[in-house]
C-alpha cells in the first residue's frame, strides 16, 4: 500500500508539473521548422532572416495554412525567400516554416 501511495503522488506531481510547464510557457521568439500557431507557439510580430543556409538549397519557404493540421494543398499563401528578408506574422496565423533561421525583431 505504501508503494502505491508513492506511485500516485509521483504521477500527480508529474501531471502538475507538466500542466504548469505547458501553461506557463511563453511563445517562442524564433521560428522553427514545421507547423506553428502565431500567438500560441511563437510570438506575433516581425521576423527577420539573413537568408537561406547551404542546407536550404538557396531558398526557404513560409506557408500560411487555414487551420492546424491542414495539408499544404489547402494553403492560403506561400512565400519563398532567397536572401535577407522580413515577414510580419499576425496573432492566429497558422504557418509552416521550411528553412532559414527566423528571429523576432
């Protein structure tokens, strides 16, 4: 019985820590590869890049999607970037990033 109590407390503590970590996490100030929601995963605002890296094959993309989980064939807009660039992201935008290192201004 004592062992079960320790397991229960550990599970409850883990659940609490996980919930606090998720709820307390501020949106990031850099864009990462893949899908993200502006205002939830990343901060809204202006982002800049020095341009694509060698690994990006000379171009990178930001795709605006209508909702989280949408396929790229359902895209709203897509922009390609081949050099130093800026992009403005609004709260609620759903984007997919491929390439470049983007930093919030």
